[in-house]
């Protein structure tokens, strides 16, 4: 699937949800600051993954590392600072929103699972293991030779960075 379509989908859902909550008088939740933070996270991901940084990353180590640092140290925390849970939820059609909302109740398995995998010690170890593991010379070379391996590398970097910043920012729905 095209990364631009994924980013556009999440940005659209977030913006629709943000607008719906503003219309319902929830301007203390749906702040402009959160909207700007989330969109900044989306835009920095687009820059890292769809600009000349991406092809140059295959040629220059500096650009390769810059791409990783943008996604891990800039995009991930900006997305969480946008407090995406309520906005993405409210961006969904009503029947889907209700079904997804039920998955996050206090007693749900989804919420219990998230609480378990977002413990600070776990996310730190997962982040370090993934980041360090991919920089093993053999895996690093494999990622440079095969685009699909490089895509998996990016997904695991970004996924563990999102878990890491979840714990740092306390992004869990309350």
C-alpha cells in the first residue's frame, strides 16, 4: 500500500474527528495545538519517507540515519502530542466508532494488552533491541539490498518508537 494513502487516511480521520469534537463543544480537548502537533507528525513522516531523503538514504549513511531519526525522534512524539485516540475514534463512521470504542473499555482484552506492552521497561528494551538489532552489519546490508526488508525495518523502528514515546508522553486514553 502506498505510504501517501496511509498518511492521508490517518490525517483525514484525525481532522474529521477533531472537527466533530470541536462542533460538540469539546474545544478544551480539540485544541489547535493538538491539531498542529498531529499534522506536524504526519508531515515529518511524509518528508522522511517520500522526499529525496528516502532515495538518498540508500546512497549516503548520513541520509539513512537522518531518515530514521526524523521518524523516531520527531514524528512519533509529535503524533502522540496530538492525542490521537479521541480524534481518530471520532473520525470514524458511528457504527465503526462504537465497535472500536468497545475494544478500549476498562475490562477489554485490547486495553489489558496495551497496558502490558506499554510498560516503560518493556518499551525501552523493545526499542533498544529493534534499533540495535537492525544495525547488525548483516541485517543492515540486507535492508539496503531489498526494499521489502527496508520497509520492515522502517515499520519496526516506527512501531517501537511509537511504543517508547507512548510511555514518555503518557499517550494512553484516560
